[in-house]
């Protein structure tokens, strides 16, 4: 398995931290683009610190993005892939949801993601192709109360994925969208443990449980390891069969 140099955004914790460590554990060099410029908050991060390169970067700052990719390429000579994981989720009833909050979500989850793809493009081209994995959400396909802005943003991620795949496929660049369902993290653990949520999970998720961050990370890693060039433009849902019930 050839070593790849892969940039991952939003690696401080949760799914992003797990993706970064999973990729590093399999021998890849990972540029961790995160606002605090620190290693992922993960129990195994120190173990793979020699393959994890923290870079201070706010993805809504296009100059910072450009500089982050340049740093990674300057140190390791190339860029083979990008994982767009950084994002925010603000919830609230649509009847009173502030336009400013809607804009905040779009700025991070859509515009930041697109800018990262655009700035990665010349480096992937210089490496004679590569892979971009965008982290979307199954919320883009369902009606989720109180999540209009987030759902709209993740629907845009799917559209961006398809358009970039169409534009860049001839250049050897694959673009995919991973759409997780309910994945247990530090942020939502209490919510998922509530009896009302547990009842919903038993009723609506075919496997009867939320997902684990490592299940998403292993899927992302497999995409890079296998490097199936004919697979592009697709949304791959990983939700334990939740969408089967919609």
C-alpha cells in the first residue's frame, strides 16, 4: 500500500480526529488542518505523531487554506488527497432561525468546503490525480425538524461533490461524499443515551444502534487505500439502515 499525503480538515475531535488517526495508523501522512493547530484529541494521536502534521487553519479563511496546503506540500513533496470534515451544526425552529446563523453554517459547511477543494486542486493535479472525500450527512435526504440550515448545507455538499467529479474526473481526481447517520461522539453522547432517542433508534435504525466514529474512519481509509478511480461523484450513506425507514 503506497503512502499517501492527505489533508483532513476539522481534526480536533470526533469523526475528524478518528479519520486522521486511522489514516496515520495505516502509514499515511496526514495534514491536520484545524483552528488550534494542535494534534487531534485522540488517545492514539501521540502514537502516530510522526505522521500527523498539525497546521493552524480556519477553513473560512481562504489565505489560510492556501498556505496550509502549501506547507503540507513543501514538507512532504505532494498532496494525494483531501478529507473535508470541518463543519458546524446549529439547530432551531425555522420560524425563528436567524439568517445570520444560517449564513454561518453555509460559510463553514459549504463555502469553506468548496474553497478547500479548489485550493487542493492544483496540488492534486501536480500529483497526477487523487481523491477528495467530503463528509456530508444523511440529513440531506430526510426531513429533519429544526435542522433546515444544516440539511440544506449538506445537500449542497452532495451537489458540489457531483459537479467537481464531473469537472475533474478526466484529470484523475475522484470526488466522493460520505453521508453518516447518527454517529456517537462526545458532543451527542448524552442525547443518544436519552430514552426517547434510544426508542427512536430501536424503531428506525436497522442495526439497532448509532454508529461509531471508527466505522466512518475505516470507510474513509478504505476509499484511499483502494483508490478505485471509476468510483466518483457518489454519495455513500453510512447510517445503519436508517434511511430504509423513510
